[in-house]
C-alpha cells in the first residue's frame, strides 16, 4: 500500500497542530510531576499510600507509559510542523527518525544544536530504564539488552523509535504478555526543553 503524505493548507489547521504540540507536551509534564509529587519509584514493590493498594513499580510503569506516549506525539507533531514550515509534505508515519530525515540538512543541524543546548541545561541527564516483565518477582535482576551508543539527536530518535517505541506505548500491556523488554526514560526534561526551544521560534498566528 502506498503511503500518503500531506501538508497544512489552512491557518486553522496550523494553529491546531501548534496547540496540540503544546498540550501533548503539557500532559506528559503533568504525569511526570505526579510521579514526583507522590514519590513513585520503579524499584519498590511496596504499596503507594492513598492509592488503593497500587504498588510503586506497577504505578511507575503505568504512569511512565502515559507520559512517554504523550511525549512521543508531541515530538512527532513538532517534526511534522517543521516539515510543513519548509513546504515539505509530511510523511504519514509515526517514526521520529523518518520525520527527522525528511527535514533539510540545514535545519537538521539547527535541531541538533538545539538538542545539545537543551542537554546542557540538565547536567544530571537521564537514565535509560528497561523491564522485561512486571509480573516477575524481581524484574530488575534480569540482564538488560545491549545499550545503544547514542551520540546525537537522531541516534536518540532511533532509540525512541526502536526500543522505547513511543509510537505504540499505549500497547505496552501487550509486551508484558510477550515478555518483551519495555524501555523508559527516568526524566523527560531534555525533550520538554527541546520542544520549548523549537516552538519559541515559531509564531502561532
């Protein structure tokens, strides 16, 4: 089947796309803030106080799944907005690497520079966390998959596409049944900062 591509042809559609980027990002940020507010941990199997016997690990995984899915949509739409601004038809794809590679090289470099500046704002960076089966009595004891060597933004997009699988995080529960590795970021602040910096230079109207 031939994949379709499209572009934005009205200001109303442009504003909705612009607002969606902000709102999906804000939803991811809110869920992350709730994880911190309740002190929810991935390495504890104790009950979370006031959460009807939900345990820390399971609640952390569930909330991270929601935050990552919303972050993935925000990043996808941001890249599609950049394509539209450069009069390049947007591929009908959820893969960040494919969208990134469709952007002209000049703007890919600007995006990379913005990513590096965003990283510099968070010296503690983030940890990559993986679980193979939440039903296991001790999932953290199992050997993790081989770590990727992530050198740049495109490399991170590749990790988000192929390992974290942002584009299908809403189906994370299926991976439990399949005993597949599920990947998460301990902190999404770098990508929130990236989105904020990119969007600062784009006018909504």
